């Protein structure tokens, strides 16, 4: 009888202790954290930052002067309008030189860009990577231009890495022909070296004298 009573007590032990029967009921946090703290599981949506009313009005005016819905804008006009280049002619020159790519392909100045296109521009020693969000034709201010694209550009190179421009000391006077050649060589604009008789001191020609070497 004692053994039967022990078995009976063991069989009903779980009924006497509800924690042993269902720990989920006693501790819901260990099972479903959503029911306790939904913020810890589901991220809250990020609210867009408000735009200055003046900037919003300028954006609306620029878009009104742009193409209709589904239209396109010339890439040289667009990169000038959003202030990626200083003049439209510089934008066209960059396109002709192969420094402008749209969705990974080199394009001509007349290529049309659409919303969602990725534009890559290499200009002034820096690469710009932007995604078109608004199409405009007129040049706008910097705050408005920043609202027309998503900037995915890499950080600019440090100032030490940029080649310095040719600067002469005060009082040095006008540069000589030799100085100008050196400046052009530094800028990568120098052409082939001077031909015979072009002022080297040998042979006939301007600056060559009688063709005899100078003492």
C-alpha cells in the first residue's frame, strides 16, 4: 500500500505544481517576447526629417520647370543643375572624355537620365556617385541640389594627396617659357618636346642664331 500511495503521489505531483506542468503559462516572457516588449523585436519606422519650407518651394519650382512624369533630362544638364560641375560645358566635356557613366555605361552629353539612375562622375580629382531622385534642368542652390539625389560618393582624398597648382612667389615676375613648360608638364598638358631649330641654340630657326653653338 505504501508503494501504491507513492506512485499516486508522484502521478499527481504535476497537478499540485502548475510550474512543472506548463512553464509557458507561468513565465510568458521566456516564450513570446513580442507579447511583452514588441519594440525589442520590430524596429520602429524612421520618420523623414522635415524640409525647410523655402527649400521645398524651390524644389517644387525646379521640378515644375523640368520634364513631365516619366520624362528624361540630358545628363550634362542634370549634373550642372545639381551642382556636380560648375558649368554645363564642363559637364559636356566630361561626358565626351568618358568621365561620366550612367548605370555603369559611358554616355554622351545628350543621354537622358531618369529617376533611379546611378550617375558616376570623375571631376577635379574626385569621384562622385549619386542616384537620381528628382529631374531638374535649371541650376539650383546647394540645399535644393542635395534633395535631388542620394549621395553614395566615397570620401574625398586628403588635401595632401591633391597635386598643388603652380603658384609663383610674390615678386618673381612673369614666368619664362621654360617655367611655362614645367607648369604644363606638371599639369599633364605638355605635348611632344621642341623640334629642331626651335630655340635650342643649334641649327637655324628662331632663337637659333647662326646655327653655331654659343660660347
